[in-house]
């Protein structure tokens, strides 16, 4: 009888722990591909060559593309912007205002944009480079409009 009570209590504890976990959606490769395709569409329409990096919410690179003619430096800047937005959970337009250029991996140039669900939960970020910072942001936002989150 005592064993049955212990087993029952363990089952209750385990089921409560499972319910307590909030399983939020994550960013997958196919979604990042659609975002990048949108960014490329924007770039081609505006005759730009861009580098685009998409990260998950933890700063892990999921997808990256550099269009023909994009320099290695521009590619690195796109990755820098995307990773910064992801790990700090703020756009690089916002982190630029912090005046904290020595913070680890912080980007201080607009072009790192957060990927959020409708409820505001951040699931990742996009880093775009290849034009003026304001244009980089527009490109990222255009890419985001290609997916429903």
C-alpha cells in the first residue's frame, strides 16, 4: 500500500513539472529560408548585394547567405548584428543607444532585428549588412513579412 502511495505521488509531481514547462515555438530552418528569400527579394528589387544571417534566440546561427559580390567584411558585420540582437534580445538600433561598445559581442550599428511571435516572445534575430544601416533594417523587416509568426 505504501509503495502505491509513493508511486502515485511521484506521478503527480512529474505531471505537475511537465505542465509547468512552457513549450514555446522555436525557429526552424525552413522559416529562416523564407525570411532570407524575402531579404534577397528586397535586395534584388533595390539593386543591392546583401549578407543575411539568421540566429535562434540563443545566438546560434541557423542560416546565412551572402549574395554575389558581397565582401567578407560585410558578411561578418551581418553575423555580428544578428548575433548581438539575439543574445541581448534587443535590436542593434537599440543597443547602439546604450553607448557600451566594449560589451561582449554587442553590435552598435542598426541592421540586427528581432524575430518575435505575436505575443512578443523572441525566437531569434536577423542580421543584415550591405547598404546603409537604415536600408539594412528595411531589408530585414521585409524578409520578416514573408513569414507568419
